[in-house]
C-alpha cells in the first residue's frame, strides 16, 4: 500500500478544486491513499497550515486569492511563503491563469516553487505528470511558464551590466547628462545604450520616464 499522500489545495473557485479532486481520484484511492484538505481563501489556508497538525506533502495554490488582512496574507504567493516557512518539506505547485511573461517570471523568482502550472496549458494527464515529478523531487513548469523563463533569459543577454546600471541610475533620479560621472563612459556611449534599452523594451521613442516605468513593470527595479 502506498503511504498516505497529504495534499493541500488552495483555490477560490470550488469548480477548480472539484476538478483537481476528480483528477486525483483517477489515480489514487481517495479513501486509503490520499487525504485532501481544501481552502478557498487566505484565511482558511492560514488555518489549514497553522492550526492543523497535518504535515502536507504537496500544496497546490492559486496565485490570486481573497486576502486575510489580519495576518498580512494577500495572495497565493503569501500562502506559499507561509508554507515554506512553516513546512519546508512541503512541495509547492503554483497554479495561475496569468500568461504574462513578467508575471510568471516574478512568481518564479519570488517563490521559487517546485512547480508552476498555467491553467490554459494543462490537461489531466499533464497535471498528474506534474504531481509525480514534484513528489519525485523534480521541478515541473508547464509550457507557458517555461517560455517565460526563456524569454527573460534571452532579454538578460541583451541587457548587460552597464545597461542595467543605467536603468538603476535613471530610477534614482540621475539625469542623463550626469550619468558619465557614475559610469566612466562617454555621454554618446550612454545615448547609444539607452537607445538599445528602448529597443529591448519596445519603446523606441520613449522617454527616461518610460524606461523607468517599463523596467518596473518587468521587475528589473
């Protein structure tokens, strides 16, 4: 007999939770092999994590959840961090409808979960594969999450340390004409680099404020 698998599912959509249960039931004996605890918001998730004596093997957490202001829990990311602090052996799979590159990248960068599933990517077979990979000690990112990492890594290659330093200094309020004092390169070289930054950000005619805003949107500053 398999050891009892203890799962925490946190999602504010009851139909999603029922869908997860249905997929689990296709592989596991729901009475003897698996125990699923469900939470529908940050408050009930907090209770399931801190008030229960259950040590979860896996937590499946939706990225957007109703908050629990009293405990400063405002999202699935906060619940994931709470689990990492209180039950570090628990594997975490974040589930999200977001497909934006930087939303996914920042999620991975902030939480570093073992798994990320974009809801539009997966079917029941992939879901079970993801679960098995996590339980085997491996990471699993669905297709869209993988593509986000690739795009960010590609962009990182385009923005070298000088370009990132320019962005950082602009964000601190340093005027372009004064950047040579901080970087030890000429103003003409800085102007060329700023043009390259705008090209990478797809704001070819953008101002310094546009560069700063886009860098913030992308989590670079």
